[in-house]
C-alpha cells in the first residue's frame, strides 16, 4: 500500500467513525432530555411487551432461563447513555 493510499484509508475510517458517532448522538439525544416519568413510561412499555411475548411462547420458562450476553456495542451504548444522564443531572 502506498503512503497516499494509507492516508486515504485512514481518513475514510475516521470519517466513518465520525458519521457513526453523529448517528449515535442523534439517536441518544431524545433520551438525554427525558424526564424520569418519561423514562418510566418507556420501561413500563418494554416490560408489557416482554410479558406479552413470554405469554405467546410455548415454553416461557425456557426463555426466562436464557441469559444471552449483551453485545459489546450495546454495553458501550448503555455506558454512554448513563454518562449522558449523569452529565445532564449535573447541569440542573
């Protein structure tokens, strides 16, 4: 690989990373400004959906016994959400 090609590839990777961060920030923005009540409503809706899904499965106990690992991307996103919440809480 030539030096110019390496620079172009590095630029492209950095550009993609910036685009991904911007996309993630756009997705996270509404959650950062939510009230506790709004968050509770979302969690309650997710829980209702989980109960409905479990009740539709022929073996709900099997589903409850499963503990799939959380993907690394989700762990990073969760950490960023928590940090954003802490940051917003400090601003108040």
